[in-house]
């Protein structure tokens, strides 16, 4: 039996009829950008997340870029200011910072949760620090009360990278509503995925939301009048319509992912494997299911030989990438260990019982 890491065809197929109807509706309307579908999705997503404003954009990277750019246009930040960010994040979090001529300050994660270690943030703050960007990596909430208090004490903006955590909850609040602003990705493989690229910013800050919407529309809020030197980064009508369909089922799909995770955690008994630590099942929507082992490459090959597809999130940490070669001599031992040992097992709301049992059996047999 072959078990795919994630079958996007199966995920989309669950809502095939509604998605076809939504796409046909857009085609028949003759209106393909900044129309009723985008307005409807933005309103519904804002309500779902629990914020006043959602601003759709082209992708998740742009969402983070525009948050920081807007803060700069509004005088909150300036080139050379610093943004604290986890060292083990996906590179998009860091690209958004450097894109704006801001300085990323990398902070190690907690080895148990893979989220930024809140005990190490305060030591990284300098007079130039203007924000902390937390990343809800792998679908697990990164926020802690300590992080909130640090931001309050030092007058720092709290930015959420919510690309991997649509529907995750912290004390009855959804991630994406906890900080001053949040960036979201609707890349097809996300828990809420489009049929192409898409992204959004959520915030309660009206001035920030308007600045972001303007910047992402060539810098214009009035036709042919340009307030900012902006860019073109808009969520198109077809993607908005598709996302609006899938949003209705997001919590249901997340619960199916949690079912998979519970079975993995309960039934994987291999002593060579470190399983995710889960303290609150509401605070993890399992965008991926990360395990760790010092024999990661061996395990991946073993699974592949038996028809089970896995992925690595991520093989090379940001500070070891060529694009940031000025950091290549830095040493972040916890980050490097995670990137060296992490392997993601198949995770999907459409994973069958038969497939799930097969994955568990093969993982348990490794190394015996």
C-alpha cells in the first residue's frame, strides 16, 4: 500500500461540487478581482479569526511583508530596526523582515515544542527592537502570556506568522487575533488551502489594515492616486470563492487531523522516535505531524521503500542558507538539531484508517 504525505486531490474532492459552483459563479460574473467574492471571504475570515479586518493578498509571504512595510509607512519602524523571530522558522518569516531593510534577530526554540523559547526573548531585545514575530510552526500555538507581557513591557509590536495554524486556539482566542497583526498563507497544502497562491492579513488596527490594502494595490486607495510606492498583491476572486467554501469546513477538517495525531501519539511506540508534545489539543491543529530521530534519513528511506511518503520541515535552517551567507558561521544548536532530526509523517483530514494503521506499523518496525 502506498500512503501519500498529503493528497490535495482528495482534500479538494471532499467539496468538489461546492467548489465547482463557486468557480463557475466567478466565471459567469465577469468580475475577477476585488469583487464580491473577495469582500465576502474577507468578512467571513475576519469573523472566524475574531478580528475586525481581513485584507486579502497574493500569498503568505506578502502578508508578512506588507505588515512590516505598513508599520514603516506609519512611522512605527524604520530601516535598521530589529524584529525578533524564531531561528527555526520557515524562511518566509525572515525574508519578510529583510525585504523591508529590517534586521532579523534569531532566537532559539524550545526543543519540546519547536516554538520560540519565551525565556530567551528578553535577552535579545535592544534599543532598536520594534517587534517580536512569533511563528505558530507546524500548526501549534507559539504564544505565551510571557511573550505578551514582554511585548507590553518593552512597547513592542507582536506579529503572528499564522501561515500554518488556521483554526488554532489559545484560551478561546484563535491565532491570528492574539497579536497586533497576523499574516496568513493559503498555499494549497495549508489547512485552509486555495487552488493556487493566496494570503491575508488580520488585525484590529483600522489604520494598519487600510495602509496594507493601499500598499498591496499599487499604493493606491483611489484610482490613479498613489499614496505609497506600492506593489500589486491581491487575492483574486476565484481563490476567494474557493477559500470561502473550504472555510466552512475548516474546524471539521482540523478535528480529523487531530484524530490522526491522537492515533499516532497513542500507538507509535518506537523508542527511536520523539513524538510531538501536546499540552492542549485546542492549541495544535497539526498542519504537519513532526517526529524526531537521530536516524532521520534512514527512517525516511525505510518508509519510502515501503510506500510511505514523508517530508522534512526543514532540512537546512535559515542561518545556514546561501542567501544569508553572512550568518553561516552562527551556531544555534537547538535549531540545528531540529532541522537535522525532524521528519513529517503523512497528515491529512482524508487519511484512511487503513493508511494510518500502515504508517504506524512501519514506523514501529523501524530499527527492530
